[in-house]
């Protein structure tokens, strides 16, 4: 629900000609969509290409998005279809069984190089998760509860206020402080 | 970016802060945009939505690709004219018009031809004034010895036959007059 409200405002901006608002949607959903596409497309480099294609397709189709469903649901369908189309094209290509050993080494080496060439792809999921979980463990109990209720349970501020028996303003502040604390731990990892 | 802006951004991410100012800042302030990205990364991490390798490559390349794309502009929402109720109304009106005119023409033409004259007289007049392709049926002669009931039946039959002959030329009535004739004969 919260996502829907925020996304709706950003989509309105994009529809009014502000391309930059679409960047925010890409930043928001890129990890989720890469994760989704990776379930279909094993090769990391291909998964990134397919994800990129899905986002561009979604941008082009945005005037037709009426908002009946959540933006993520719509984007999800586009990403799945793009991944399936990619696989169908791959399957129609002649099989690579005729490569000799040196060619295979070259191809594998090229893939590895391509992946290393992207400086953004150095951070591993495990590293990030460990850092975030450590940061959460170090949070005061009230901040930890607030951020977990929001991010994992998906409760609204009003609902969290009810659970934690505090004003909505306090919930807002606690969630922000929790995010800031986690972000302070995470930021150096991403910058490196 | 100050603490207040960050707190507003945090609330905006959760759909708890509705402000165009925040979106404006977010679109134009690179630092705020990076914070937006990291805050979402925290959520994805906690919900285990992350891919094996964290990459900003998609954002970079999509952003680059969209620079060459034409700007998306939503079509103006025009109120669609719903033609269905009007079409229904038009059909109903047409049917009503046809019904009214057919009834009117039947009611107007018959008295004008008969003109209140006796049946025996009108039958001849009809034969003269209309070019009937079907063979004419002459009025049956009335026998004085007949009972009042049979005289009435004969007159009614004559009337109906003459009337039917005229009506059958009117394309609008179709087979209905013949059905009436048969009904009378059966009753007899």
C-alpha cells in the first residue's frame, strides 16, 4: 500500500514528462527485478541485460499503465515475460556443442572479464546482509522493533504506533533513526 | 541534505509523507537520490530480495538509455462517449416510429376507402380504384330467406374478404390478414 502511494506519485511525474522520476523507480526496484530475472536467466551478465530491457520496456509502456494494479506487479510481469522471451531466443540459437576447449576457455574468460569490468557488481549479497543484520542487532530495542515492523511486517505508521503504544510522530522518527544507523554501516561498503 | 529532509524522505518511502517538494528534491539532489537507493536496499536486504551480486549497473545503463528515448507523455484523459445507451435508444425509437406509422397508415387508409358506404358498394369502388393483381372476390349475394345469424356471418365474411384483399397489398402487414381469414373459416 505504501509502495503504491509513492509509486503513483512518481509515475504521475514520469507521465508528465519528468524522465528523472523514472530513475527513482529504477533505483527502488532494480535489485528486486535482478533477483527475479536471475531465477530464469542464470548468467549474471544476461540477467542484468534482461533487467535493463525490462525497465526500458516498462518506461515505453508507461502511458498504458492505468494503475489498476501496483506498479511492481506490472513491472514484475514485464520482467518475467522479457526473461522468458530471452530464454526462447536462446533456445532457438544453434547449440554451442561444437566449440573446442580453447574456445570455451575464451568464452568463459570473456564472461568473467565482463563481470569484473563492472565496478558496481563487486559487492556480494552475503557481505551486505551480514553488515545490515549486525547494524540491526546493535540498534536500541525500540528502533529495531519499529524498523522490523515496517520493513518485514509491512505495517503502516499508525499500526506500528498501535503496537508500540506511542505517537505516530515517534514511529516516524524511530524508523528514520534506524535507517540512518544501518545506512551509516552500509555506506562505506557500497562506496568501496 | 539535512536531517529533516532525510526524515521526510524516510516517511515518503513508507508512503507516510505526501509532498511534491520531497519529490522535487529527490529528483534533483544526487545525494538524496543515493540515500533513497540505500534506504530501499536496506528493505530489500531485510526481506531477502537481493540478487547474489549487488549492482547499480542496471540503473546506470537504463538512465543512459532513457536519455535517447522520447519523453513519455500520458495521453490526455478524454471522456469516452458511451454509445451503447444511445444506440439502444435509437433502435427503440426507430421501432416505435415504424410501429406508429404502420398503425396510423392502416387506420387512415381503410376508412378513406370504405368512406362509410355499405360493404357491397365499397367492394366495387375498391376494385376500380386499386389495381389488384389477385383475382377479385365479388360480394356474396344476400338471401332474404337466411337467418339473421347467417346473414350477419355472410356480411362479416364479405367484409373480411374484401378488407383482407385490400390489406394484403399493404406490404407492412405481411401474412397477418390471411391468418385472420383462416381463423374465421375455422370458426365457421
